[in-house]
C-alpha cells in the first residue's frame, strides 16, 4: 500500500475527480480531501491511498507537476510519516500506537 500526499488543489476538486485521475494508474483504496475544521472548506491538499506500491510509484511519476484545473500545478509527495497534533497530555505512546495501527504500520512512536 502507498499513501500519497497531493497538494496545490483548488477548492473545487472533488474526491471522485481525484479517484478517477489516480485509477488510471492502479487501484485506489481511499481518497481524503482535508477540510478546514472551522469553515468546512477544502484546505488545498488530499491523501490518496493506492493499494499497490508499484502503481503508486507509477502515478507519482506520471502526475507530479501536472495541471489538474485552472493552471494550478499539482505536486505529489509520498507520505513518509504521521504528525498528530492537539493531543491530550494524557496521551501516551501505547494509546497512539493502538489508535494508528488500524490505519498504517507503526515503525516508531515517540511521545
């Protein structure tokens, strides 16, 4: 599985549009466009989960720097790690690992 970070997206881009774009290179698991928690509007970036590592690499090579709409360049980057913000002081490494294991492989967890 390969998680991709897509940035420089216009607010009009939909998850369905991103899914169709990436499906040209392989099977897509999930597409998540990040929304602002206060306004509910897209923040201009998304995460696309490709179910196959090689297909994810193929999508990166084909789509990096390409235009999606309105002349905005799209820069694809691999998601190398997770940064979790706004944690309770009561959170510890064990609770963070347990919460994240359902989403990805945990190699190292620091608190």
